[in-house]
C-alpha cells in the first residue's frame, strides 16, 4: 500500500546506487555511471517514499523479491530510463524513408512493408512516422504497411497507446497536419489533443526489452528505427543489441539511427546509405 504525506529526503549511498546500476545493466543493458547518482536519487526518491521505505536499500531488496520483480520492476525501469522525444524529431531520417527507402522497397515488390519503432517512448516517433506515410502514400492500410512500436517502459507504452498530448507538444507539426491528425479536447482549459483514431489504430504498441525482443516481436522488419538509444549503452551491450536488431531486419531492410550515433567500426552486416540510415547487406 502506498503512503502519502511529507517525507524528509533520503540520501542514496554509493553502495545502494551500485545495486541499482547493476540491476539496470542486467535487466536493460543500461549503463549508469557513478556520475548519475544524483539523477537516480531524484527519480526514485518519491517512489520509494510512497511505498513506505525509509532507505534506498530497502527498495533494492524489494526489487529482488518475486513480488518486486513482478509488480515494481516495470516502474523501476520507467524511472531510470530516459524518455526524451518530440514530434518530427530529426526529420531527415523520416524524409529519407518516405522519399527513397520505402519507394525502393515498393519497387522491389515488398508488401506489406513492416516498420518497427524500437524505442518509441511516449509515442511521438511512431505517430510521426504514421503521419509521413499517410501524407506520402495516402494510406496506412495493413496490406501496404504494418507498424509496430515498442519501449522497455510499460508506462511509456501505455501513454503512447493513448496518444494524448499537451498542445505545447505538437506545435512543431505543420498546421494542416494538426488539423487532419489531431483531435482537441472538448473540456475547457485542458489544452490537450489526441491522435486521431485512424492514425492510432494501425500501430501495434507493446513493451519490449531490446535484449529479448523474441518475446514479443515476430517476423522480419523492412524498416527499424533505433534512434538516440545506443548512447545509453556501453560498447558490448550496444553491439549485442545491434546484432539482435540486424537479425530482425530483412535482407535489404533499412535501419535508422540518431544523428549523433555512428555504427562506424562495428562488425555488422550494414551499409551506410545516408548519414542516419543503414541498409542490411
């Protein structure tokens, strides 16, 4: 049962931080250097107090129990992972897909084209992709496109599935896109919008740990977006995840990464075709 009321701040010791860092590494492959101790302390502070714990170590003990693994581990994962995203973020990647990569796949006879947003956070990336597809090809019909979106955080996946955002979060969308693809809240003063059902319905949202995608993701993908994720992993974990991703990428399929990410020097079956796009060879 969760507790309420004022609680004095609890300090996270280095030994306790290392327990959380070890858990994040084993469960997610996520690298948490000691410089992140203040960040982790801030993100977990309210949560452990709401559960009635007086020390971070008690929370770590709880996460190691069967009940903790089942009920609390998804919350812990959501707290320690970063969910920075926005609509039309790094549009060059989307434009290459709809202007060159997908037309090439269509010309080669691929149908349907399966696209996977592999770290979708709160949904802005897959909805942006859906908008670009609808604008360019005029349809999101399942005979043409299959869209899958996943994140390690179940909380983020549920938020993405709902498709509800503050008006301030959609300001970088073109005005005509906002008119076509967003529904405004009818409640005065809420300043909320929701992605239109014709855009929400075609996307399959699910919680997926990239180190174990076989639990949820089935079949090969022609397009995988793995953008601004690898910076959170050390090199061995990054390579392990990329090998898994390449295994899910169809022959001649496309992988899109973030503008600050490079696969240079990594032993992968990929050829760079754009600053942010690689093709399976």
